[in-house]
C-alpha cells in the first residue's frame, strides 16, 4: 500500500450525536439546498486539554491518599518525558473516578500519553452549556403546591419532610442568603450545609476558573430556583419545598456566563460524593444526542453503582423529533426526567362594579390574566344559552369597546374568536357547552384579542344577569387562585423525545415542568416562574428525599424500581376497534413511566424486575417472550391482576426521505400483549414470574420503523392501586435505517464559492484552496452515529481503501467481516462492473452449489448485482479470478487460508458448510453477496460470523435461516416476510431463551454498488452482525461494562481509520457534526469545510497537502456497531477533488 498516498479527516464521535472541532483548518456549516448558512455552534473542545482515566489495576489496592500520590508521580513522569503540561483537575476518589485533566503545551504529546500503560481512557475537555430553561412572565398568581405535584397525600404531609437526607445540587450555585433557604451557609440552622464554587462569576468555559469556598449565586438564579422546589420555605410567597428539612449541598459549576467544562462537572460530582450526598440533582445537558458514553455520564453512572441517586433532565428538544433525549440522563442508572404540564392551573376572576356579588373564575390559554384596566360593557352574541352555532358565522353587530359573551360548540374556538374580533370586541369570554371549566384551545397566531373561558354554569348565570341589566360592566383584576383542570395534564411540548440511539427507554419518569414558580436570588427579584425539564428534575429529587427518609433500609435499585412503576401515565380516550372510549396513553418516549405518584410508591405492595422492558427492534426481538418477576413487598398475602394499557405508536420521520417529523406521526395501531397468567397470589416477600408475549402493531399502510409502546398494568386486588411497567420497541430494523440520507441529494461535494454539487465518480471539482474556493462535503444525518469519519484518499488508488491483510493478522474475525458498507451508490460504474463480473459469480455459484442452493439459480440476475461487488471481492481477493487486483490477491489469500479453518467450523452445520463449499476460500462471501444483492450480503456476513463463533451458529435460528437464503427452497417462506417470522416465533415460546435471544433477519436487501473507483457493498444493519443479533438486546455491545462497582468506557480512538484506511497520513479529530438533523433543520444539509490541511498521526497540526487529485471517503458507524467490524460501517466516496493552488 502507498503509505504516502492517503490523507485523512477523522470526525471522531465524542460519544455524542455530535463531536467537536478544534482545528482552524476545519469549519462547520449547515445550509439548505439553495443557500449556505452558518452552522449553530455546539459545545466545543478546549484546545490541548484532556481528561485521563487511569487503569483500575494500577490503583485498586491503594488508599485515597496513595491514589493522590500515584497522580503526583504520574504527572512527574510525563514531565520527565519532556512533556510540558498544566494540571486542570485531579480525581482521586477510588469509587468515583481515578484520573486527571491536563492542558498540554504541545498537543502532539497526547499520543505519548495514550501509550502509557497506566492510562486507560482519554477524552477531550469540552464545554457544556447550562440547561435551557424558559423564564415566564410574572403575575401575582398563587404559587403551586409542590408536594401535591408529586402526588403526596395530605396524610403524609406531617410525617415526611426530608430530615437528614443530603441533596447535592450541581448548578449555578445557590443564594443561601435568601431567607427561604435559611439565610446562611454552613452554620447552625442553615439549609445549605455543604458546597463549593468551582468556577467563579466570570468563568465562560475558556478562561481560567476562579474557585472559592462560597457557592453564592447572585447573577443567574437557576440553582436557587431548583433549591426552592426541593427544600425552600417561604411563607411570604406561600412556597414550601417538597422536602423542606433536607440538607442541601451547593456545587457551583456555572458562572454568570452559563458555560462550564466536563472536567469541572466530574470534579463537582466527586466532591458531592465525598460530602456524602444521598441524591445529586444535575442541572445540565451535555448534548441532546441520545447517546451514553461521555465521561461525565460515565461518572454519573458510577455514582449510581455506589448507592447515590442521580437525577438529570431529559432535555428541551421536543420540537426536534425522536432520539433527542439528553446526556447524561441517558446513563442507565441515572433517572431521566421529562416534563408534564400540570393540571393545577391559575384561574382568574371576572368581577363587576354594577354587581358586587359577581366573582366568576376564568382560564386563559397562556395561563395569564386578561389585561384590561377599565370596566367594559359585556354583551352576549346570541339571544339564547343553548345555541348550537353561536358566533360561527359573521357578526353584524359592532362590538367595539365591549366584551363578548359566547357559547362554546358548533364550530371550533378559533372560528368564533375570529368572527368576534372582526366585529371589534375588546375581549372574549367563552362559556363551556358542558359542565365544568376548561382551558380554551385555539390558534393564537395573529390573535391579540384576550380570550377567557368560564364554566357552563357561570356562563348561564352571567347571561341571565345581562338580561336583567343591559348596562352590566365587568373588570378583570390581576388576582388568581389555583384550580384543577384535567384537560391541561399532558406532556410538555418542549420535553425531549426518547429513546436512546440504542433503543433503551428514556426518559424514565415525568414531573411538572411548565410555569413553575419558585424562589430566586434576592438580587434578581426573589421569585421567578420558569419552564423546562431542569425544573422537572428537582421534583423527582425532592420526592426521592422523602422516599429515602421513609425507606432508609431499602436498596437503591429497589427504591428506583418502586418509584418508577408507581406513577400515573398521561392518558386520553381514543377509538380502538370501534370503541371510541378506549383509553390509551401518550407515548412513553415523551413521559417515560408517567407522572410521579409518591403516595402510591410509599404504600406500594409490589416490586417488579425489571421496571421497564426495552424490546429492541423486531429484527432482533420479534415478539419473543419476556419474563417479569413480581415480588410482594407488602405485609399481607395479596392477589395481583394484569392488564395492558397501549400507548401511541409513532413514527419520527416524514415519508421515505427520513426527514424528522415536526410532530411525530401517530397511528391507530397498537402492540398486543399476551400474559402467561392473568393473576397471581403472593405471600409477603414471595416472588413469582409471568411471561409476556408481545406482538408489534399490524397495519398494512403503517410506516415501518415505527416506535410502539405501552404499559403492563398491575393491580393490587385489595387496595385497587395500580402499578405500571413500561415497554417500548421498534417495528422493523434500526440498523437497516441509513445513517446518511441519500434522498436529499446528499452526500456531495462542492466549492464554497458556488452551488454546483458533484456526486458522480467521474466528475472533477477543481479548487484553489483560496478564500471561499475550498471543498464542502455536504450530508444529512438521518439517525445517530457514535463515530463519523471522513478520509481523503488519492483519486487513482482505490485499492488502498481496503485495509492490508498484514495490518490485522491477529484479527481472526476481520477476514470474515462484511464488506465495507457504503451509503451512496454512484452511477455508471456499477453497470460497467456488472458485465465482466457477472459471469464470475455465476461460475462459483454453479460449482459449489448443492441442489438445495436454489436461490442463486432462481435469481441469476441477482447474482449480477453482486457483480458490482466483484471489485469488493477483489479487495478481500474473495475471487482469485479477479485479475484486476492481483496485488491484493496474495494478501487476501492469507485470509482465505483462514477461511478453510473457518469452513471447518461450519462443517458442524451441514447447511452452513454449503456456503464455504461455494468457494473453498473467502470468495464465498462475494459470491453470496452477489447472489442475492441485499439478502445475500446478509448470507455471507451471517455465514462469516457463525464461522467465527461456531457455538453461536447453534444458538440462533439464524444460521439455519441464513442457510435458507442459499438453500432458499426449504426456508424461504420463513424468511421473506418479517410477519411470517413472527408467527414462527409464536410456536417457539416454550424454549423461551431461544426465542428471546434469536433475532430475525431483515427483509432489507443488500445492494452492491460501486462508489468512485472503489467497490463497496451497501449492507443493511441487520446483515452485518450475526453474533450481535444472536443475543438479546441487553447484551448488545455498548460503551461500558460493569465491574467492581465502576463503569469502564471503551474508547474508539481512530479505530475507523485503522480499519478502513489504516495507512492514513493524517487525521483531524473532534469535528462537530450533528448525528441527526433536527426538525428545525429538516431541509438543511450540514457541511464540513476542508481547506487542504490535516493533522498528522504523530499529532502535528495543520499540515498542508500538496496539489493533486483526491477523493473524500466518509464512514459512519451503525447503531450497536463494532468499530472493528467493517460490516458495521456505512460509507460514501465522493467525486474527484483536484487541488490547484495559484
């Protein structure tokens, strides 16, 4: 391989949906297809700064003090290596994190540090923004009852107050001078007994922090607001926190600017742990990315493993579609909190000077009073109170300077309001057409006329008063009182949608988060109303404090479980199979297990394991049985019955273009659940299992890849109290969804000086690399990816893209990996390669195929498609006959040598052995790949993996199923429709382990295409991971593993480069790139600017490339993907770039 012939741009995911950029040579923009606009900056990397985690083996036998000594000796040792550095933070807690964050004078030195045996992981230091919260307009409305908001009954009010429970708040600090928080710090009678300021007022994430011992906040207020919800006591403003006697710790991680860094967050978590905090409230989001794996989320998870409850907001990206829940709430043990619009609303009053007894409550859509200072005459728009179409048509009467009274019904509220405001009314009062009061619902855009809603009864009373007194006038004083409006209990629009990008259920639970009034720093007004999920999180934190006070002996996992299943899901009536009064729930992607109900949790008699069921997608789960273990934690023998509450099925994309939907599409089809038992009777402390069989929604016109969810309802027959176990799954295959959306005309390249886009492999983009005449690589991200890389390769040396065999001698699995996945099929080339290569696959097809192998014979044309792969096969020398690439043949022949051994394994399964018999060597794969374009690619890949792991081949029904594809005759029926597989699963429930573990092959076909001069294979996700799909979802490879009460992250660190382009001359890492477009960006394409400079592998920055011809090679890692497996990457190769500098 030509080591000097490649350069690389690597965009290495910081385990976020996005990564960050530091190099001056790379900039990021986003643009619509017609115009380029600046890309909204995401949290950026702090230059030359890194967090290092030390190997546990180096420290596990040492004490805390010796850990500090180890750190000191480490920093001295790197100094002895000639590395100039500055220590930013040190971490010496054995149970939390062992490491250090440093700033290097020369960024190249990080490569030396990575090679040290004592260094386990390296992360860049990145900036983190404070949680977004919306400040609402103030009015003198009555403050809400926080304890009622968490479902605490009056009977518990005097008993539980949070005494002796320590709650740490990582936020903007706390105004401990506020009398509602004790008015002091660390003294007798002070609520805030612990704390530290890690940043100082002026810290902005880039400058030097100025830490001190006093976490006083007088410039932002968010932390003070949270403290008020948790433990405030303000009799003046009628505010009482949920746990008013809790002990607070204030850990200030944000200055007045609202930006911090992840190494400071970790230090604050360590300090809170050392101070003995029982609960930590994290008011931060490190990306609305739906990934788990940032260092701060790993540390948060470690805290939960050590008995600390960590609560974090789910995020406020509700308008940006699915897969947008925020980190660190994505960590498995962290409680992710969604926001609910509470049913307690502010009502206001209509009064009259002409009738002192008149005082009628009204509601407004925005929760604010009608602002009319003077008295106004009020007139009805109809002469009767039972009109069926009051004000549905144009009003001829002039209502200027008057308040109109109108009956609801006959047409929508917006129509009535338009007709009345066009008649000149100063305000509108709508009275309900049914008993009771509710909030008016109308399109407020362009409507400035104030609108209030009163009850039907009050409307008739007011109508009769007007009939008696034509001169009746009304006023709208700024006075309020709280009332219940069940119609307003709903998920907050701004609250982020889950699930995670690995189909884990997040958020976990919900609490009120809209229009919450709490205390604020005295210097900023003492009281404020805020909305956001960072407002919801303190409600869960306060509730946990009360539960801990009540159940101190319970284990943390039990407390989390009981709190999560004892909730009240948000529901509404819907038409299911003709029953218009059927009850369904809002999707759990918005509310988790539902609205917290603390009293139900405190009196609960049941615990379940698990507390939520992530069903994965149907390709890897397919309705197999799930086991739910129930334990009676009550004091009496109790009968429990089971039922199913379905929730909305949603799809997060608009049509085939995978454009994020503004509002996720909902359908009237729901999952079905069958129970092995409809009831059980348990003695105190007794446990028993029930089996649950899930069937995904079925509807002919339903969009695939929809997300279905619901609840298993468990009812205590004695108390009639209900508990809810949430479940969620995807219909279809997550890994078959493309990461790069090619329906938008992307990916492509263009010059920054014009809009001409280049997509064909033969096209040449010539750039001078001067001013705007640089290269822009444009792409739309349809879903998330942990790693995104962009390599620059010489245009004429396509062979170099295939990694040389000598670089991976030890990787026994690599030769059997699926070919590199490519997303963007290029035109013209495929057709050319089809012709010559078509015959080659046919020959092996005929020779090795047994009579059972009907598929290749049935689909000779399909085998031609593989002909597109022939070149791909060249790379692995899968067909020795490919004379085109002899240089590779010898190298790859080594791989085939492995294949014979591999084939030995398949011999254990005769059908699988057929696959090897197709070609004694690795060429089988190409042949299989070609044989049935899409599905065949699954065949080779699947056959490979059984080869790697013969034991696995027995375990999943996949090996036989895959063999069906070659022998399509016997098993074709099972494979073709996904639905037909599901029935097959139904008979299999008896051996529950097998059905649960055994995945189902995808219906999506592999398409062999030629990208540029490089032959690659488009492989749907499901085709690339036999060993992975053979396991249940819970055992999929993720970024962490448990052990010794800690989580160990697995750093990817250029593995894409090493695998796909191992002879790279340079990389640029930490480039910010959104992993999935937001709804607000639905028609926009994000771009990376390349100006011809790269970072060398030795750490040298901004090395300018010589003039010449290059191509950009983009690779994205699929969900659940292993970066060491080629088949888990989706790739694209660009047109030719010719650099001609002036």
